[in-house]
């Protein structure tokens, strides 16, 4: 096969791009034993946070924990770089708690790089990939060639080029710079080749706000938002060595506050007066951006009645005073950006280090991928991250993990990993991408999941650990750490169910929470069912569970409190799994299935779903179409048997 | 949902059945439907088959033997009732002719259709949804004008659309809850509680409105039970017969649940009525007491209207008070033999009475109007655009949705549960509506729905 001259190295898997998708893909493949080449234009920017310096958030925080549960590095790097932490939605119950961490950019990058280097199977390469080397029929990858002329063999290739494919930066209507990120060049060769291979390409845009010099800020005019660090680590890998259990969290860097201020009438007027000079409103960009991560221009145009808009000033790290102006993403000309900033309370004399900008880039509508994130028409080629039309570091990482695992599994001729929607947000993400496609940059929300009570940030190990164990991706230490954590959960549940608590033991806790006192001793589980009473306090009151992981206790507490509700979700998950087991042949001809609506026939033909469950989620395929599809298939199957 | 039941996968068969009611009649309809309908039909026709959708007079043969002269129409797929190729033979009526034609078609490879199979195929071929299929059953069974209208409305998809829109409203409400979780730090702050309250109330009242049609739906399907009571020789039987005689159509006349009463369904006014004549009650010494006992046991509990009859005002007062002690149904006081009642007598009465003469027919119209009014008051006017629930299946699904929504609202208002946990109730409500439309556990629904159909529909 490899008659092409001069492969410098024969890798199993080559990953192009070393952002949040690429690094996870590389690690995942390496954990499966593949020899991995991770190629990036600049080794210094491995793990770069291109936009805001935060990891996590609603649904995203859960993804970080899922990536971590399957051996990824995002959670570990965040733990090492975290300078502010908040648990979002804390008031809405632990079932929807959403961890989010601000990171020191520099620490994060370095953490990622050193975590990569712990994998001996993994080699990082500086270079810009010019083209894929394909078999003559262009239906299989052989390797890659960089613009410097270096050739590497690969059995699978994962492309995670982010916004770099034909990226174009806009500042105002005049300034257009080809580039994948401020100060870094875009990639065009690879984009052309992919288009020639027959892949459909489309454009999205996204934006980023200006960054300012913290020494020019009047902090006395701002509201402070302190870190609420308690004992939170994203990663379970720190579980070993019993450090957590004894209450000594991994040492995060010293914590730094964020600052809150507002864009008010004056700033709004400046934007309104200059709206035509914005790249997005002046006609320079026509592609779609994310609705839920709007530019400040969007906010002013779409919500003219809002009195003011919140702005978070987020520290970039310990090694700099630079602040990220969250909430002010813009593509207005530099001079206008400065004017807006100076209209904001506390920023009257601000100095702007970097201007905000909008960036347009290529993505490949992800319905061209199968559920393993493999390009349907080029087996062995995988896409992950923004190239699939998503936004967000966490979404990229989740896809990178899936693509990396599958790139390695396909070489070993093993079944691909497809995470079900009921197992994880990553499962929801990948399924949405390959089944529904995207019409704006895709971000995860809890509302995208049917299973937002049972798929939580606290139980990712329970949901995914067994998969990792089956794949054999953990070290011995990790393996036992995971088992230990799950054993803690089992032990906590056992204690709650078998031990009882006397009225006098519970009195203080109950009266403190305004809960009715006990009349006689009952099993702890009975009291823990009360909304207002936490399990760990009850256990402590009877002198039990002190050696159990505090997070395992939270998980068990939730399972006790909402058992009936969780049960309903799990029953639904079971139903979905059954539909998932009803597999659909990719060669199935939908065109002549008369009982299906025309729209359903077209959509099914285009997408070729792999299971009934996937078919059920294709927009345009109705419940009655689905029902008729089952009958049609059953009929054909029986015909095939009788003839 | 996955396991396609045996009944559902025999779509390869071509099926045949007499579609019209059995018995003596001028014409009968034989329906043949399935992939081989055209070729099977061709074996029994000498002429080249007619153009699609054009009726043509043809001789129908079995081998050399001519069976009948029939009007034959071909409906090519998908433009037929079932969605499959279909041939309809309008044959001469009676028992023999249509049966021999069915037998001949079976000998050429068709199969006798099972009950409801034509409609089932229409559903499986995407021609009808389940609610529409039910409407066809109702239409066929329709014994009253209003049932016919209700079924037609449902066949038109009115109920399906209504349910889909409620389902979307519920999903919208769930999205509001999710928004709160998904955007904890937005400028706008959380969704105002009042917005969620209002959305929940709106859906709850729509569900209630649908549920409130259940009694009306029952009356539409079954007829309102109107019990005629009164002392012996009060003219009950005459009134019963006069009402039957006046009605547009006597649909059924059957013995009552006991030999002691006669029951007949009439479709005279707005609502279909099941008229119950207790005239055959044995008369004992202590007859009034006896009457009260028997009638209350048998009919008073289920009566929607009681017609209290008497010849004079004194015994009318007596019977009315007796009835009101044993029934909650509205009582209409009827003075029978009104031609014999004096004005003075009438004025003595404390309540509105309807004077009726079975002999001359005067007052019957007023009586029927009074019955309709009383039913309107009880069940609400029939509003043309509001779908009416006519089946237990509908009622069960919608009351599940309604009670789940109530549980959500309660948990939400009193903050008993985190909103996202409470929202599980909303999802359950959505599923129960989906099941009604046919989306979930399909095979289950199909079996339940189609078991109530007869051959040939």
C-alpha cells in the first residue's frame, strides 16, 4: 500500500490540530495503544484557549467530567490551571449543578502539553498539513504531508483544525485578515482537498471580545465575584492516594476574583451609531453565528429595550494583569471598541491590549459523518471539534475523545464506540451532530438531553467507567481508583439503607432545616428522602461514612431523593436502547417505501441512520413514518426468509 | 414498538371481504385490496380491466361460470382507501352473490380480511392516523347525527391537531424550565415565575376543556338515558311510542337490561337519546313505593334525564318528589293527556310542566327541546371546533397528562422539588399525548384500536 516515498514515521493515528479536540483525540488513541502523531502549526499553542479563559458551565461541565472519566486530559489540566471556580445553578438542586472554572491560560497550555507528554506512544510534530495522502481511489487515507514537505504514514487521520480552515478575521468592515486565530495563519490547502473529495462545506462565524490591561481598570467601581472554591476537582484521577478523602484537595493555583460591570446607555448609543461599521452588520460577514453567544452588536439590535448588559472581567492568569471582557464580543472597528470600553463604569481610562474580532471559517456539515465521527465517504478519516460546526472547548474535547478512540479502534478492527444519549452529554452531542446536523454553531445545553436528571456531573464515572474498563484504557492505578469511587457509592447506599437514626441524633439537623422531628428511630434512607435534609449530615450524626468520598455521598443522596423520577428517566432510556438495538442496514432503499412520507424517505436516504432510535430523531421523520418503517423492514425480512 | 406483531406484517397478502352489511339488499360491495388485487381481479373478468377510477359494468366469472354482472372500479396505489391497489365490485345484493364472488377471489389467491384489516392497512400505509381510524369506526357505528358529525371532525384530523398543539405547548413549558438552568448568568435573569405559571395554567385549562367533553362524548356514543317514570296508566307507553314515532329514525329497538323496561335509541333533537319506558313494571299493592325502588335500582343511577309523568298535577307533584329523592338527574315534569287537563289544574303546579298529548302530538316538540336544553346544561353546548373525546382510551391518556401537569404545578408552586425534577412530570404528560396520537408503543395501540372493528371496513 504505502508506495509513497519517504514516510518519516509510520503512525497508526495522525491527529491534525492540537486544540481541545486534537489533544483529546491523541490521548484517547494513545490510551488504546496506537502510535499517535499530533501535528500542529505551533507547539507553543498546544491547548490554547482561543476565546474565554473558562472551562465548564452548564452541560459543558458535565462533558469535562465525562472526558475525564474516559481518560481525557481537559479536567486534569483545568484542575492544574484553575484560578476561579463557581458551581452554577447551585440554588436549583444538585441534579443540575454545573461546575465552571476560570483558568490561567498559560498554566492550562503547559498542563496540556505535559499531560500529552506522559504518553510515550504520542509524538508531537510542528508543521502545517498541506494535504492528506489517499489511496488512488481516494477512499482510504495513507498519511499526511506538511507544507514543509514532511510525510507521515497513518492508518487513520483525525482532523481537528478548529477555525483554521480558510479562517478569515474581521475587524470592522475594512479589515480582513486571513487567519485561524489572532496572529496565526489559516490553512487553505487542506480545505481545497477536502472539497475536491466531495465533501460539502459551509461557513460559520464566531467572535471574541477585546482584552484589556488590568492596570488601567478602576476596581473600586466594580462588583467583585470571588471564587467559591471548596473541594472541587474536575478529575477523578486525583482520587487515588486517598488525598481527596482526607479533605486535601489537589492544590489549585491561588484563586483570583472576577469583576462585574455593565454596558449602559452611553455604550449602547455608541454601538447603535456605529452599527454599520460592524463586520457583522455592515455586510462583510453573511454566515451565521451562535444565537446564544451573541456579539454585543446583536444584543443591542435584538434587545433594544434592555437597560444594561452585564460584563464580566475575567483574569487571564497569574503572570499577567490582562483581563478578558466577557460579554463584549464585537467586530466593530478598533477605535469604536475603545470608545465603548471607556463608556463602561470602571473602564474610563482603560487601555486595550487586543481588539475583539469576528472570524469566519469553514465547517463540514456533520451529517456527512457516521456516529463514530468517521467521514462516510473516506473510511479512516475522522472529524472533531469546530470543523463539525460546534462551538466550545468542551464540545470539541468530547468529540476529540470519541474520534480518537474510534480512529484507534478501527485500526484494531474493533467495533466503534458510540455513546448513547442516555449515557452522556457526549452521546447527545455526537448524535445530534450526525443525525440532525447544525444550522448555527452547536453548543450543548441541558435542554438538548432527554436525560438531564440521570446524566449529571457527579455520576460520570458510574455512567462511563465500565466502558473505559472494557476498552482497557486505564492504568492499573486509575482502574482501581474508579472502582474505589464506585464502591464508595455502594457503601454509602448500604449504610443509608441499613443503619437507623434516633430522634435525638437527628434533632439538630432537622430543626435546623425546619423539618419535622422524628418520633422514633428510622432508617437513614427515610430521612434522606426529605428534600431539605442532606445524607452526609445524617451519616455524620450517627458517626458513619466519615471515610467515604464526599462526592460519592452527593451522588447517593440524589439517587435516594429523586429515586422515582430517576426511575422514569431510566425507563425511557431503556425504551430508547431497545430502539437503538433495532439496527438499520445502511444499504436499505428508502425510496420505494410507499408507506413513508416523501420527506421521510428523502431524509432517511440522505442520512442512512444506523438504528431505529437514530431514525426517530431525524427532523421530518414522524412517529407514524417510524412505525411504518418497522413494519416495512419486518415485512422484507420475512419475505427474505420465505423466498 | 419494535416487535411488529404478526397481524401487522401480513401486508403482502391481498385481502378480500364483503364491505357492505350482510343481508338482502339491492347492491353489495366487495372490496379486494393488496399488491395482487389487479391481477386477481383480472382472472375473473373477461373484458380488459377498466381504466383506473372509472366504474365499468363487467361480467364476473369463476372459470366458465358467470357469477354476476357488477360495477367494477380500480383504485391504483396509493390513491385508494388502504393505500394498496384496490378493486371494488358493486354486485347484486343478498347473501349468495357477494359471497360467491369473495370465494372466487379467494380461490385465486386472495385471503379473507380479518376484522378491521382494511382500516389497519390504511393506517400502516400512512393514509390515516390512529385517531382517524377510530373515527371511521365511529362513523360506521354512528347512530345519530351528532355522532356522525363528531366522527367526521375527528376523521378530518381535528383531535390529532389539537393534541399535537397541546404536546408542543407542554414541550414549550419544559423548555422554559430548562432555560433557567441553561442560562444562569444572563442579563435578563431567570424566566419570571408568572410566565411559567401562565403557560401551565393555559395547558391545564385546555386539557380540562377536553376532559370536560368526556360525558358529552359518552352521551354522543351511547345516547343519553332518558327514563320515563310515572304511576300506572299515566300514559308512559303512549308517550314512549309517540316520541319514537316522531323521531326521524329509530335506530334500534331492543329489550332493556331487564324484561321490565323497554329501551329505544332515538335521534330526534340535538342529542341521541336512549329512551327507557318502565311501563312494564309489575304493579303491586304498594305500587308507588315499588316503582321508586325498581326504577332507582335499574335506571335512576345512570339516568341523564327523568321524565316524570302523570295525568294530573297532584300525582305529578307526588312522582316528582319521589324521583328527586332517588336521582340527581334533571327531572322534567310531563303532564300527559294534556288535552284532558284543565287550565286550573295546570296553574296549581309549583314547577314548570310540559303538557303533552300523545294522542294529538301537541307538546312533543317542546318536550324534546326541553330534553336538549337540559342536556346542554348538563354537558355544555356542543361547540363545533372543540374536539370531543368519545373513547375511554382518549380519556385515560388525557387525564394522565392532566394529572401529571397538576403534579408538576403543585411541586413547582410549593417548591417541593427542584424545577428540573418536577419537569419529569411534563415529559410524562407529553408521552401520554404522543401515545394517543400513535407515537409510542405503537403495536400496543394498534391492537387495542383495531380489535374493535368489524370485517370489511
